[in-house]
């Protein structure tokens, strides 16, 4: 495991549509190394999740959860640690809810972003096993945020009310 540099907004590598994980990579040493690096980097930065493109790896891999209560999102429910490769997201209905998001690639800022409230996601774990999960609320938000990274989308693009986008310490001076 190694602590990796987190790319910041403005780096073109964050804007790529990432490549699917090839069959040969599931269960490999290379996959285990990538997951280890993502986990160490996410924990060091106290993130709720991280996507491979954020450390410059052009693959459709995200990890999230497993960190207990997140200091950056103290009111959010705990999310189990998940490795999600080649994901497919399917909203269960059209209900959107607005919530605050931050991103390790956009340090110091927060924005209010509409996301689907309920969705089903499917994909493969690090060993290649297929799985399906039905989630809502904060868990659904985190999945949508992380999977957006795989399509080169950073959350500021999804902020609709620009009065609700700014520096965390200015928006929330009591935090
Ligand atoms: Ni992010």
C-alpha cells in the first residue's frame, strides 16, 4: 500500500471517461495494490470515498465507506466498505434530493448537489464477483458522486444554485 497524490480540479486526468477493468485484472496483484493505495489515500484524507481517476489511474474502480463515522459528514449513516468496479447505476424513481458534497479533488469547498434519492447499483468486486445493492439517502449520494468521477464529472458541474457553492469555512463558519 502506498499513499498516493490526489489530483486536483484542473488536472485533465480528472476529466477522462475511465476505461473498464479488464477481466484479467480481477483478483490480480495489480488490483490488490490499487485497492490498497486507494484505501490508504482515502483514509489519510478522511474521505467518504475515492475513485481511481483521482490518483491518476484510468480505470472504472471506486471505493467508499468502511471508515465508521466520517468526520466530514458527522450526521451521515455509516456505509460498509465497498469496492465497486465497472459499475452500473439505475435510479429506482425520479425523486431527487439536494445535499451538500465535498470532494478530495476540490479541497476546501462544498456545494449543494441534487442526486437521485434511491438507486440500484451493480458491478464487480476486486475478485470479479458480481453484486447488486439497493440504497438510498447518503449512501446513494456517495455512489453517484464516486461513479461520476469515472465519467470525468466533478460535483461543481452539478451545482444548480451557485449561492450554495463556496468555501466550507465561509459557508459554515461555526464548523
Ligand atoms: Ni470526489
